[in-house]
């Protein structure tokens, strides 16, 4: 992609309207400090002190944050939160990023806002503490109604599935499939961790492991993620779905099946340490925003690569990629 075309797409992205429906979570980072040990007066057991804490939108929240960071004209969040302090904090964090949270449904019972709490000792992550594992979705009708009424004002909808027990019940999936069928003018982009085969009528973004798992034969050993196999997987998945497919391959870039041919898009070369957490969210956000702005599938794949390359250099955080950071990266690598 030429620098001129990249500038053109980013300018157009500033005018697109994108919704994100998915599993909205919080990533909590707690920095522990054991140098000043204390015993609990009540139990006599040692306590663990938290030196500092950070809270960042995760799951669908990180996808929406990435869309907002790209400078999209309007970003709307659709999901379910609990009537708890984490739900309030997540709403506040999203609003700080300029995201419309009127599509977040508060489910009063049987729902805890999903949180991935990550305690750290120095640079080492300890056993994670999860909130919201036993949620029971009861808000399908309200959530589907909000999305359906918003679709005429959106250029693209990203469907995020992060949790095994999140918002995507059979009823919710059926409703979204119907919306994709009934609104051909809206670009639906799916990023599902374990349920991709349940959705229809959507452009699909998968990572190499997910694509290989879908195409593995029963009884086979480890899924085949070789370059040739992933090209074959992308083609097979795309032919079945009748929609384009993006398969991310980490340091090897992205494979795109456009309905007839497979396009290989090399990754941006990087040096030094990387942190892959959140890279997939950055990729799908850039792909959806680019397509909504009129990019070709190949150009959208390039944008996805560049967004991921920005975020993986942000260590120990669920990072985002801004339009300015993508431009800086592209110009740096464009120089001879």
C-alpha cells in the first residue's frame, strides 16, 4: 500500500460508524509487593499487598477501544454488564475513550461483569483470578433490540466472542445471523474464539490455531498450522461460509481468502520483545474499519498487520493502535 493510499484510508476511517457487540470485560493488573509482609489480625494469615492497580477494557471492550483509537467517527458498544463496581468502571473507561455505551445492558441477576484479574510479582504474572465464569444470559431480547435499531446508522458491526459462557447463546446467535442477512449494506466481521461455525453471513477473522482446529480431521494429532495448510484452511472455511476469511499467523502475517484466491500478506518485521495480548483485537478492529472505509480485502489485511505490529510492542498491557502510530510505523518501514 502506498503512503498516499494509507493516508486516504485513514482519512476515510474518521468518518465511519462502527458497532461492537460482544463479551465486554475488564483486564485488571495488580502489582503485588511482598517486601513488607503483614499478618491479618483477624485470621493470622499473611496478606498480599497491592502496590499499584490498572484497569483496561478487555474482550469486546478492547475491540471497541481499538476502533476508537483508530479515530472512527462513531463507536457504539453492545453487551451486558453486571450491577457491580466493575460494570460501572468499565462503562466509565469506555466513555473516556469516546465510545457510546448506551447499548450496554445491565443484567440485575445472574451476571457479574467479567474480569480477568492478573496479579504480578515483579514481571511475572501469578495465577489469574476470573470474575463472571458462571454468568447466565437473560438479556437476549433487550440486547438484540438495541443492536437491530442501531444497524441503519452503522457501516460495520464487529461480533466478538470471548467467553464460553458470555452473551452468545443460541438465541443471540440466531438473532445476529438474521441481522447479517437482513442488512447487506452493513459489513459484519466476526472474531469468535470457539463459536465461529455457529455464525453465518459474516466475514470471519481467525488465528492460525482456530482455523486449524476447525479443519482438523477427527483423530488427527496436533492441528497443522504450516503455511500450506493455512492457505487450504482459509479457502475451505471461506467456501463453506460464502464470505471472505482472514487468518492471522503471528510473525508470518495474514492469509486472506477473497472468494476465489488466497492472498498472503507478510507481517511487519519487528525486533526486540513483544507482548501478543490484544493483538487479535487490534487486527480485527483495523480490518473492519478499513473495509467500512472502502479498502480492498488486501488493504484491510495490511492495516490489520500494521495495527497488530503497533500493539505487540506495548509490553504488559492490552494495547491499542492509533491512526498516528500506524502511519509512523508504515513510514518507518517504507524508507529504503
